[in-house]
C-alpha cells in the first residue's frame, strides 16, 4: 500500500523539507507526497522548495502565500518588503514552476481524508464541488475560506480579524466540522501556526511554524505517525 505523507506549511524551508523526507524514508516510487499549502514565502528558499516539489511529483493544495506568489507574478499584487518570493520571480524556469503551482487544487478528497490549507466551510457538503471552479487568480468567498479561515460563525462568515481571537459568535472552524456528515473523513490542514499541532479524532493540523523557528511536521496517514524536524533557525518574525 502506498503511504500518503502529508507535510505542513513549508514556506520556503527547503533544507527542513529535505531532512523531513529523509527522516520519513520517503520513496517517490512507493509514497504519495501531499503538501498542505504555503510552499513559499517568508523562508529562505522558495525557489528550491518549488523545484523539489515539482521534481518529486508532489500533490497538495494551494495556500494563501502560494496565491500571493501567483498573483504577484501576474501583476495583480505588489511584492511586499518581507516577502521572499523574488527568487521565484527571477528564475529562468519561473513559468514552468508557476504553472505547476497554479495547477494545485484548493482541496483534495480521498475516501477517508480531506486536505485543505486553512478550513472547510460549515455548509460545504461536498468541498470538492464547492471549490471545483475556483480560480487561483481571483478572490471569492470560497477561496478565502479555503486558504484563510481560522475562526468563523455558525453560518461560515469570517471575522474581521483572528488576532486577538474574536468572541461569539465566532469559534474555530474545526468546531463546526461534522465528520458524520462527511463519511467520517479526517481533515488535514495547516495555516494556523499559533494554534500549533492539532491531533483530534478527525482533525490533523500540521502548521507547526517552521519558518518562525518551530518545526516542520508530517503525518503519515497509513501509519498514523508524525515525523517532525526542528527548524535550523527562525527565518521570519512571527505573524500571519
């Protein structure tokens, strides 16, 4: 049986990704590598991460920093002072890498697992259908929830901000996930480094803040096992 190795937010931390795959004994011929989004930005080697992921035939989904890169490359966003995506934008293989990244979906579905960067809307009975026509170059409510949600109201509306944590009616989106309505699927997600590792019966939150000096985390589904690698250093001050 092929193992599915889900890796949390990498954000340009290529060295840690390579160490993680070695520790997990990743074999491209026998394992499926699934990245939880935010492959790029704030870390030291966004270009190296994209090249490695593409060479390994990684799957995975889009995160908010990935969308920022794609939209900046298309001239729809400005590159900010703390961004570390200039190496990608200046690379000779830029177009191939951007096309590969843009082909990642917003959600992946297996019979037992959903993979999404940030969260699943409480009203999505079929997340894949809800996001099937989402465009990485255009913002809409479904895209925003998939790549940016942390807290929400029971109707899925998002708060103006997540820091400090908003009060009622907002709660972590995970409080509204009903596994019974989704075939008992586990949701694998990232995006919430402040919350850290989440291990609950139907939830695996894998953003453990590598780029901020934490760890890079993988969950091997078939073994229900975690693999973690400490960051070599903090590459960026803590933020969203």
